C-alpha cells in the first residue's frame, strides 16, 4: 500500500516520493507559485505545453485550479503539485480517466531549473503505484510530443511499452499540430524499480 498522508486541517492528500520530493494535492492557494513558474519560463514551457500561451495572469491559473478542485465526483482527477525541497517545482496528475475501463493518462510538467535530477521519473513511478494499488487502475498511458526527449525518456525509464504515434494528437502554439508518442503500462507489467 502507498503511504498517503492527509493534512488534518484541510484534508489535503500528500504522497511522499522520497526525502526531497512530495506530491501534494493541488490547492487554490497554489495558484501564485504555479503562475510564477509559468510566467518566468514561457519560452521553455510553451514549446510543448499549449496552455502556457493562454495563461496570461494569475487568475488564469486560479481558474484552472478551481476547475480541478471543484469538479464533480464523477469527473474528479487527482492532480498534485510536485514539491522539491518544499518548493513547487511543477504539476503531475491524471487526466482523461475512464473509470469504467479502469484506465487513465498521466500528464506532467516541471520547472526548467529542476530538470535532469529524476524528479518527474520518481513522481510518475509513485503515481503509478498509487493508481494501481489505491485506485484499481489497470492501464496507464503517457503521451509525449515527438521530439520532446526529456519527457519521452520518463516512460522509457520506467518500463512503459511504446505503442505508436498518434498523428496530429495535440495542438501546440501557432496552430501547429504535434504528433504524440504513446506509451502504456498495465498493472500486470513490471515498473522499473530503479527509480
């Protein structure tokens, strides 16, 4: 079982990844910290993340978070801030979950200055454990734009299987469609345990 912790005052779920990395359920009060990362790294994050172009002020981030935390139970998705040494470093969570067929997708992004030290790989591994053991998910997929090597290396490291290319799967900035690499892992597969 995954060790879940809840802040007794707010009922906020946290998942400890290791001593430095914690996934904490996203809260409306996180909007300024998240917006600051997006606003200060527009070129870096905007290359692969279409929402960056439309995130122009802190209220845009606040509106997004409110839509996550206030979603109805039947459409609720677990979304977490990635905290590295107690600072917000990015976001990770489920999206497009199909509860009837017990499958979901994991999406993530990380601040440029926190890249290359295994934060997201470790966070994805822990989130997979949570999905398989606590949410009874059978299939998890990750989609990465073709050419986004740092992102596609994460499912490869963890033992996800490459399934193919989803042509024109995501609309990026400047009205350009990106092809997406699709990776999946099943509950019966083995996650790489080296992370």
